[in-house]
C-alpha cells in the first residue's frame, strides 16, 4: 500500500515538473479561487448582509459578466481580487492588511495569464510566492501547501537554469582563452588554459 502511494506521488511530481509556467500559474490561480470564493462571500455578508451580491455587481464590469451565472461570477479569481481591492477599506482591510499590494499584483498576474503572456521562471516564482503569501494570510493551509509544491519545483528549475547559464559562460570563456593562446597551446597542451593567466 505504501509503495502504491509513493508511486502515485512520484507520478504526480513527474506531471508537475512538466507543466509550463503558464499552466502552473493557472493551476495556482484556480487554487486561490477555491479559497477566495467562500472567503469573499463571508466577509461581504458580514458587512452587507443579504445584499452582499448586489455590492459584488457594483464592483464588476457588466460588459464581461452579462452572460454568466452568479455562481460563475463569484468563482472567477479576477472578480474576487477586484472585489477585495474595491472594498478594501470597508470590508477587507481589517483581515488582510497589509497585503493590498499582493492583491494588486495578483490582479496583474491574472490579466497577463488570461492574455497568455509569457512568464519567465523568475516571473512564475514571484507570482506563485504572492499567491502563497495570500493563502497563508487567509489561513488556507491545504491550498497553501499545494502552491508551495509548485514554488519548490520552479525554484529547482531556476537553480538549474542559472547553473547551466554559468557553465555556458565558463565554456565560452575557455574557448576565448584557447583562441587567444592557440599557438602556445599547440606547443604546450593545457587542460585548463586559464592557468596561463596566473603566471
């Protein structure tokens, strides 16, 4: 049984490793949406009572939401972040302060993701870190752990990327030195031509 569980986790990790940056951000935004939907409803109800959803409609653009059900609207991470931002002082400041900057940043991340913009590994790590920090603030332990898994994978990929970049720079440097000292190296073979510059 333990072997099957381990095998299942390994397969899941393997799938996670193969995700593109955009796919990874999309999955984490979806996790954030799962948590924000009941959270936003609860906090809005605490101030506006049963009229809370009419306040939601004030916060959003009718042009983009006219064909959607109320349930679809309140599960859209873009709508949820926008509500938090627009009702910050009256509703959310007490609970989420000082994380308003995170909310604004994530609105931008979501818009870039929705328009299929390119995310570098650095951009992805920052986006996931912001999602993670907001989940921690809300107290969403399960989703926070799932986002942290994605964060660790991106961090690993970032380290590999920088390592390859450094090795490439070293190799190019070696090649330049070999070209500059070609005649001497033909006479005296050196494994590491950089040593010649230490003389």
